[in-house]
C-alpha cells in the first residue's frame, strides 16, 4: 500500500501542477494556492486513487499536508479492518 503522503504529493504535482519543491508536510492548501473548487476535485481524486472518502472539512484550505495524510492513513486503516467476528 503506497504511503498516503506520497499519493497526496503525486496528486498535487500531476493533477494540480503544484511544483514539487513547494510541497512540504507543514504547508497548507492555501499556501499552495488551492481554492475550494480545487480541494473538492482533490477529494474526488483521492477517493479514486485510495478508495476512501475524505470530507471537504478534513481537506480544508487551512489543513496541512501532514494532517491530511494522517487522516488518509486513518481512513485507510479503518477500511482494512475486518468488520464483525470472523
């Protein structure tokens, strides 16, 4: 399973043309000049790539890349756990 931060970084550079040297864990989406429409699209792309639904609140303009990557990791771990007794 690819690291969530690496997937986020890849999506930002390939789909949103954010220069790779601007992507750092502590940067916010606002600092990367992503507006609310871009964030809505980002949520959709992450759902396609990772199979998890990220809320637009979790991917807000004030969220850091590290915060979103941790949120993605938690969602992915949740989805990987079996539901109910085996």
